[in-house]
C-alpha cells in the first residue's frame, strides 16, 4: 500500500495540514493537488490518493477552517479568498505548475484557482459540481452550513455524526426525502467515525468555505476557465446530475462518465489518470 505522509506548511493565516504521496522512482507525471469537499477534510481523499499513487506527486491539503488547518481570516471570505490561499500554499510547496482535482466545494475552489492563474494549472478536474436552482442557495445558506458550538450535553457530537451519515444518504444532506435519496449504501461505521472526527476538528470554522461555495456564481464564473478541463459524471450519484450542463459551461471541457462495472474509487482514478496522461 502506498505511503501517505502527513505534513504542515505555513502561510499567512497559520499552518495548513496536508497529506502527501510521493511518486514511484522514475515516474514523470505532473504533480496533482486534490481539494476536498465540505465539511470534511483531506482524509476523505485518502482512498482516491491510494488508487492514483505511483505516477505523480499527490498533495491534498485541508482547506482553511477545515480539518487540522488554521482558520481563515476573520470576516465572511468569498471563494476567491480560498483560491488565493491555495495558490499561496502552492508557492510554499514550490509547485509552480500542477494539475488540480476538486470535489464539490474543492471543485469550485479549483475552478477559481484556474481562472485566477491559468498558467499555474496544467489540467483541471471537476467532480460533483451542481448547478442549484434559483432560491436553492438561500435555503442552503440557512440550513446547510450552520455555525455550531460545543455544548455541555455533547449535542454537537451527535450533530456531526448525523450530518455525515445523512451526507451518505441524501443530496443535499438536509433534504431527507425520497426525491433526494442517494442510490448508495451507508458507509462502514469506521468511515463515518473518521469523517465525523474531521468535521469536529473544524467545528467552529467549517462553515466559512461552505458558505463561500454557496454564494459562488457558478454559471457566471465557470465559462471563464481557460485550461483543459475534465468534468466527472457519476450516474450513481445525484451530485453529478448537472455534470453535462457544467461541462457545457466550461469551454472545451471533456465529460468523463464513470462506468458502472468498477468499484467507484478505482473507476474515478482510472478516468482521472487517463485524462492526465493523455
């Protein structure tokens, strides 16, 4: 099994926690930076990193305010702020040019990085980007990313566990009805435990990146991408139902449909590797 090391790098806001997987000797693939979804952190990307390991350096940071990374600057930062923080992290890591993968919130940050500094990004992969209907974002801002504080009855512990459980059952997680039920099995308890711990680490600050993603004007910003882009489509997941529309918004984007006859992580890794190596 490939070794995935944990490390920290310091930017203006403080320490950024990251996971790193070195390439095999003689491999020549461009570095790949992976940005996670909210409200978890880079631990959620470990299975994909293991499936991709070997051909290139893999780096997966915790977004500011998530996992073990420092919180973002005070205020109500937009997604451009998180993109800038990512670029400053790449500077510290001496990654002048890299490929970039992002899922959900991480995909939107990745898109904004590519828009802001296209010369730094060789190829871009967007995973599980949706295009909410009018009014849906306002509802999400009210219910999807509340500010949570610990209390002496431990209700925040139950809240975090049930949010991660419902993330696996519904999309979005707070829409607990048949129309939003995912065609997926509940993850093992160990996986839910790990993701719950990631949420709890960023309990007071995870909502910042979440809210920035909800406010992000996707239909206006995605057409500004000018780097080769792959949009992943997973027919088993409601979060991918807008993949074709997202690909249509990004100039020249390819649509990468995940096959149904492979284990999901292996399928994702195979499609990503094919795009990066093409």
